[in-house]
């Protein structure tokens, strides 16, 4: 049985840990409220861009455009958005599992890493880290998304990569965060329908372009890709803080339960020691009497 001193030391250690997790929960709660506001204000724009491109493609029929046709390259670029810090439950590992369980050949994948946790994990697994934008996740802005988008579109147009994917955590609400892997390029109406579950009712009226379809798509598709990347960055920040808040709340509750059990164990050990001392005193008094 553990001594009173050992129990007290363990209880004090858990109390210190509980204070830290409680403070981290409060910090994450404040950050979550700010990130949640950004995610909610950004989502309508991303949804509208998604709906616009979906409608355009459903009405256009077969169009031979560089952003709608897969390139000859077998290379696939995957933008992975994770955090730079841990202690967020399964937030980072869920994105890592998306890549590992995806239908990708490791040698054909170029990872565009946003977040050191995902970058380091995938690097250890043997994936090629083509570009690292880990600092972006600290305070993402639209210019960051555009920089990433422009670099990937340039590689796609040059034929260096044949497909572009995005792995991120979608923010539904404070407690629901869903890891997603979506295809950004080449864009197709079938892919868009499968991503939204085929629930969006499409208008099949033929599309008339002004200016020409190539010029219109050259302007629209890059904005579409940028908006999805930016929206994913904002939602990922909100999801990370939500996941960390939940993890720290659970850790604090567990610490409180352990402290309660150890306090009871300590009191019992103390009571036993006092009882033993009294018994020894009485025994000694009877022996001398």
C-alpha cells in the first residue's frame, strides 16, 4: 500500500496538472469564440463559390479546359491542414489517418503541409513534403490561401502534378468537427455532386458564356480553389480550438476525479496511522501499569 507521503505527492502533482488543463481550457474557449465567428462569416462565401462552380459545370456539358482535365502526371498534391500544437484529442491524428487510409501511392504524393504535427508525422511515414506552410495556421489570412493556390495552380498548369486534394477538419459546431478529404482539381460536376451527397438540385439549363468559356473559367476556378483553401484554414483553426477545449475539459474532469479518490485514500491512510498510534500508546500504558 502506498505511503501517506506518496499519496500526497501524487495528489499535489495531479492538482498542478489540473490547474494547467483548466487554464488551457479557458484559453481555448476564448480562441474558439473568435475562430468560430470567422468560420461562420467565411462559410457563406465558400458555399456560394462551391454552388456557383457546381451549377456552371452541370450546365456546360463537356468542356476541354486545363482545370477540368487531369494532367498526364501521376503526381498528386495533397494540402494537409493540421495544428502546430498537440493536446487536441484526435484532431491531428484524424487528418493523418485520412492520408494513410486514402487510395494514394506514397511515391506519387507531394504533401503541401500546413501544420507541423501533420508534416512531421507524414515525413516519418516516408511521404515527400513538397512545401511547408506551417506558420500560416497560426493566423490565416486570404493572402496565405492565394499564395498556396497560385503555387499549386502553376504546377498543375505546367503538368508537374495531375490532381490536387485538400485534407482538413470541417467545423460544424463546438463539439462536432469532421475530417474531410476533397478533390480540388481537376474539377468535375460528378465530384462536386459526390462531395455534397448529391443533395443539391442542379438546374440543367444550358450555360451561355460571356466572355468565352476558357476566359471565364480561367477567372472563376482559381477563385473557387482559393476560397475552399481559405475556408478550410479558418474552419480548421476553429475545429482545433474546439477539440483542444474538449480535451482539456475531459482532462480537468479526470484530474478532479483522481484528486477526489486520492484524498479519500489519503484520509483513510491517515486515519489508520492515527488508530495505530493510539493502539500502541494504550498497549504501552497497559504494559507499564
